């Protein structure tokens, strides 16, 4: 693996993750949104600009889920974003920061993806128990 990205979904008013998906660092993030959300039923999805795709927005709209995703700067059609609710996304960034307090996560010592996933899960449980 050249790099790894961990995609997480969170419950509102909580910094504990609901689900992880681990992919290679060179893969597109937007392709992981639908598999991450498939068995969840959120009222809204807060995501960064990397997840701004028509396919994801259509998938969310078909399920009655509000898409709170800022548009990319090169988007041809104008799409509104509810920046008032987007501010709540700071909880996700705080969780990444808390996970990086664990040295094995921050420096990515694990060579195998399954071991890295195990450390992510273990670190998340430790944070949840605090």
C-alpha cells in the first residue's frame, strides 16, 4: 500500500465512530461514501468537498437524506450548502485528532491493512471508554 485513508461515519452529538472503511491512499474518497452509509439511516450527511459528486447527492436525495457538502470550486452547476449545519463537522476532525494521540495510528507503524484497522478499532474503543 502506498498510503491508507480511513473513512468513518459518526453519530450526532458523539465523537465515537459508527463504521470504518479502510482504502488505499491513492483511491478517490467519494467512491467510499455509499458503502460507508449503506446500512445507516442518517437524517443528514456532513462531508467535505472531496465527497461532492452528483452520484452521491442523487443517492442521498433518493433516500431522503440531507446532503451537507460544500461544492467544489470547479463545479459547473451552483449547489447550495447549509454552512450552519456544516459547522458541526468539526467533531469529525476532533476525532481524527484524538486518534492521532495514539502513536501507532499517527505514524502508521502497521504494515498490513488488517492490523491498522484493528488499531483504529482499539483506539476508538479506548476513546469511547474515557
